[in-house]
C-alpha cells in the first residue's frame, strides 16, 4: 500500500469529533458523514466498493455477505471503537482485509460509568433525581423514605477481568467493595494481590455468592447470553446486575422477568441486545425505579472519543506506510 501515489480514500460512517475529522481530511482523501445517521446496508455496500479504508462504528453491521461486495481497493477496516463484534473479522481476513480497533483509550471512562451505575442503582440516584423536578417532594425528609443499599462491605463479581474490569476493580476497592472475578484466564498474581481480588474458575459459583455483578467482557460467540436465565437465577434476591459491555452477554428477557418477580433486586444497563431498541419491559421497570437505563454512554467523553479518533488515524497511517498497524485484530484474539 505504500506504493500508492494518491491519498487513500477513507470513508467514515459516523460523525467524529471535529479535531479528528480535520486531521483525517489533512492526511487522507476523506469522505465524512455530515448527517451522523447510521448508514443503511446499501450505503455501506457502496462505501466498501469504493473505499481503500472504511472507518465504521458499533452501529455498522459488517458481515460476510457485505464483505463479499468489497471492492479491490478495500484493504483496511479501521474500527472506531474497542469492540469488533459487529465485524466478521475472519471473513475480512479471508479477503485480505486487515481489521483494527481502538483499545485502551476508553478504559477509564467506561470504568467510571460502571461505578456510577453501581452507585446509581444501589442508592436510587436516578429515581431520586426525578423527584424534585417532578414536584413530588411534598412531605420532605423522612427516616424510611428512598432507602437504598450500602455498597461498602459488599461483594462485587466482575465478569471479564481485562483492562476495564481491572480499572473497575481499582475504583470498587476504594469504595470498600470486596473484589471477585471470573475470566477466561486467571490474571497474574501481582494484579490479584494489588486488587485483593478472588478468582473464581466457576462463574456459577461466583454468581451465587456476590451482591453486585458487573459485565465487562466482550461479546463473542462464546459470551452470547453468558448470563443466561439459568445463571441469573443463581443470584441472590438482593443482587444488582450492571452491564456496560455488550447487551448480548445478558439474556435481557430473563433479567427483566426475574426483576419483575423480585428474584433479582435491580439492574443498571448502558447497553442492550437490540440497540437502539430497548425492551419495553426494561423501560417499564425503569419507570418504577427498578432499573437504570443509559443510552450507551460508557465512553462518551470528549477525551475518550478524541483519543479513539487519534488511534484510528495512527492505524490508517501505519498501514498505508506499509507497516503492521499497532491495533490489528486477529480471530484468535476474540
């Protein structure tokens, strides 16, 4: 690709921060999405027929069927985001198309949001924040009104102890939570010791013993409905479930049903199985204060989105200069 004399045609599927778009225009022949509406499958197909580089986001489904329509110039899919479950990475590689992502830069912001959701659910913050604006605070303070749950001294079970899981564990430890985790592989001893973390090889055994569950693993075929109806039933009735990873990791219908039946206390969700559609059952539960729902805000900071864009640019430029991009994704990594 380094022999190309012209600037590569880079097609960006969604609106990115101004500084990122400006730099892309300086470096590449860049086609931007000024409307910021998700592209249809037909529009995506047209883009990959023309582009040298596609810059998609989580809202773009890039499966094997779409990739079969790729033009001869498409050699790089530089994803704007960490998760690549919306891209058929194996099919891309079979066609000689490299896939990259933007790891690391959203770790701290997503961990912040996860901790915020834990606090919001346990202390009924979202529910309480509506009371004064809705003019419902007519009786004033009462000793038994709006009671939530203390988190200090409780057990937090982290499902997926990667960068975000570890960042969450650091925050949770500072709040006095006891850290438990389940992961494909046990983390190094020095990390466990620094976090006072207890490893559970059996997810089932961990779920039965913790007070709060946080999902921080990627969505892969192996993690689809990892928190199934059977596993959710293992939780204590007073347990809280939080998800800032991917909606597909939890059986949403089962979660809603168990909360409705009082078999799980509450949940805080930033991601959903059918985004942007949200289960009406979850919406009803949110209106009763049993669930806190956020519109996929985990990495939504100016700093995170700018850093993600800079990673995309580095991956494109490195690839176009004939080198291996630093954030290349292989199927074995998923």
